[in-house]
C-alpha cells in the first residue's frame, strides 16, 4: 500500500484476504516505509467511533514506522538473531523482505521460528556426540545449497597430525578433551553468519568458509591450537617435543606434539555449470578435493595448503 491509502481501503483489503497477516507501506520507488499488522489494525478499528474518526485518514498513521527489514541474501541465523532482542513486536508484525533496498515480500515471525527450529533439529539429529557440531549429512546439504546458489566458498578440511599416538598414550579421555578444544577454537574463528563448521568424525573437521578473510582465520586457528595442544602434554614430553610410540605397523618411532593441518579448496560459481563436459559437481566431489588439499597441508611446514578446484578439474584429477 502507499502511505496515502485510507484506513477504510486497508480494512477492506484485510476483509477480502483472510490470510493476510500484515501489509507493507511503500514509497513510489517501492522503498519500505512501514508495516501494518492485521490484528493490531482491526483491534484499533473495533474501538467505538474509531472508524468514523479515522476511516478516511491515511493508513501510515496506524502503521509501525520502524519495520524490521531483511535482504533476500540474509541467512536464517542473522534473521533469528535480530528477532531475539527485547523488542518482540517484530514477532507479531512480521518483517519486510527487500531486494537491493526495495520491497520484495513479507514474512512472519512464526514462519521464521519454525524454520530455525527445523534447522536446529536437523543439526542435532546428525550432530557429533562429542563436539555437538553438525555431521556429514548437514555438511553435504550445505555444500549443495552453496553450489545451487552459485556462491563462492572455500571448503577447508582440518586434521590433527599425530593425534592417534597421543590418544593411545594419554588415554581417550585426554584425547576427547583435545578434540573438544580443536572444535572450540575452530568455532571461535568462524563467522557464524557466513561460515559453516562440521565434524566429519574422529579428528577430522570441515569448514565451509564464505568469510573474505578465511585464510587469516584458518592460520589463526592453527596457531592457537598448536599452542594449546603442547600444554596438554606433561612436562617431560613437552620438553622433548613429543612422545615415543608405535606407528600403525607396530614400528617404534618418535611422534612430535599434535598439530593442526588445514587444506582448503576454492570453489567458484563456475561449479554450477561444470567443466569441459564433465558432470556438474556435488558435495562428494568437493569433499574429495578438500581431502586432497588436506594431504598437501599435512606435508607443508605451515600446516596450511590451498588448491583451486577448477585447476584440479582441468588437470584431470577430479578428486572423486
């Protein structure tokens, strides 16, 4: 509706459309100015003589002039955070959806709460029981959503070097504490509104970064974890720089302190179209390519490596 629409016209609209929970008031160029909630509006009109006094007046006078607006690109988590404040009116009024600042539609607080609940229930269903991070199924679905949206992102496969010998010597309880510490550090270095962190299993994690400073975040996580991991050894092992143990073949050898390795694969919008006649890529291809990047990272002194999925595909090594 325009700001000049009369209250009588708006009342007729609500009567004609029983399922309409609210109406947006927009300017001539479709910029949202206000929102009118159905129940609030009709309750006001039920007051004696209210229709006679205000029926011909402009509806902008009955509107909430500070509507909550979300761009089409806003994530569910961003929207949920905005609705979790002390002001609960947006839950009743609903919110305006915009595209490049112009009106695109309306949403209800109830629908948003339902969407958030469904997402969190799904995450809990497939969550890792130790770290409570999302597991393989939510990770795969998120990758597929990013690909369908044509988004650019980095799939970063994180692994802990020499974790098994530590777990064997210090016990599973200490090993679990180290895994939870790694999960906490990775969580703190992610932007929850842009990045998605999952626990693949064991000492393997996968981060789907959309943050532009993702590389700095990853290097920070590596440095923080490596310092924290050293503190989880006793004084003698820390002074020695590691522990003596057996490899998978039963051979005695020395294992340095546990450290983090992170291999990232860059994924661009071109994945949506495929390359050189190859089938469109999906989550399985991205995961396999990220695992290849992880192997490169484990060889690097820095514990960090980056590969470009397009280069990988064009070289004939699709990774899956």
